[in-house]
C-alpha cells in the first residue's frame, strides 16, 4: 500500500508589507504532488533558483518528483524586488513493489527492431512536449477520467515477468473495454497516436504551462491534434492496446519533464 509520511494540503495567502503583492498556493506538498500557484502578474518566480513560468493572469505551477528532496526554496520577485521567500517542506513517501506476469516477452525485452521503433515513437512524444500552451486551462479543476477499480498507483516499483523495470508513473484504472474516457480538465490535444509499441493508442492533452495528461492503452480515439477539449468531454474509450494484460486506462500526469501523481489532484 502506498502512503505518505507527511501529506500537506496547503492554501496560503501572503500579503507583502513592502509591495502590493499577493501569493496563493494550493495543492499537495508531497513527492509526486502538484501545487497550483498565483502571484501578482509580472512577477519573477524561482524554485531553488530555477525560473518558473507564469501566465499573463498570474498563474504558475510547481511539481515535485517521485524522489523529491525534503525542502525547496520558493522566491517571488515583484517589479520592485524580492517580495516573498518561503521554504517549502515536502512530504516523503514510501512505495510498493508491484509484480506483473504474463506479458509478451517482446513487451518486456524488446528486440533490436522494436527498440528502433520505440526510439522513433519517443521522439514524436518529445516533439509534442515542446508545444507551448500558455493559457492556464488547468484552472478549470480536475475530475477522474473514468470510474473503475484502481489497479496501479504512481511511484510503485514494477517487476515485469520477473524483471525489474522503472517505477510506474501514472494511475491505472480498470474498466470494461469500450468505456468512455473523459478529459480530466480543459486543455489542448497535442498528440494522438493509433499504435505505440508500449502505450498502444495514445492521447496527450496540454492543460497549460507545461502540465499534460497522457492517456494510453485506449481502444479508440475521438479527438485530433489541435482540438481544444473541456473537462468531462469524451476523448476516446478504454482498451488494452500496447503493453497491457487487460482493459484499463493509464492516466499519466507530467509537468514539463517531471512525472506527477494524478491521484493527488482528486483528493481533498
């Protein structure tokens, strides 16, 4: 069972006494968590010295990786200078080991031809991830894309056919094949593929400022690249394409290059 030693749901308002600025942070201060922030538009935002993109409306995002360190320094610089600095304490998690057997040998140990295909398909995804969407569509909030039994959680170490593989970066939800899959939030479709080696039928939705949902193993897709989708809109159906032992949706969440835990968005 996956659990958090410290899980923080933070809603923070800070008013500077020296400048007319405001900061708001909402989300989980936890490994794999996403924090949705707002600061006075035009501010410069740094996390451990790394610049964070801000929308014209003032929105910004912070994501903490699976193995995030215990603390990060957040700095907000207004036009007049430093307006706020805060040390963010990050809840540390412990992760299960999940064993899955019965997979096709090639889906666990691809041959040379497969590896070439996987590389070319990965390049397509990398290109889609470069597409910039500055509109903060994520402010519409998030819903569960389908209703079903959770069969895989974020962060668990995967043992496939007895071979140790990389951790699981997403949420697996089992449902009957053909069940409708909904957009978790507003966004723009930036990638569609009808047959990836591992992922099968795949859709990627950019929710703005580098936050993306990835749906894989689908049986059908009803959207096209460039389409704007709204929260709850049907984007396809559940399947078992790619590397899968049964019909389910794998919902991945990523902020820029950092995989995050979608389930944290659905918890109060």
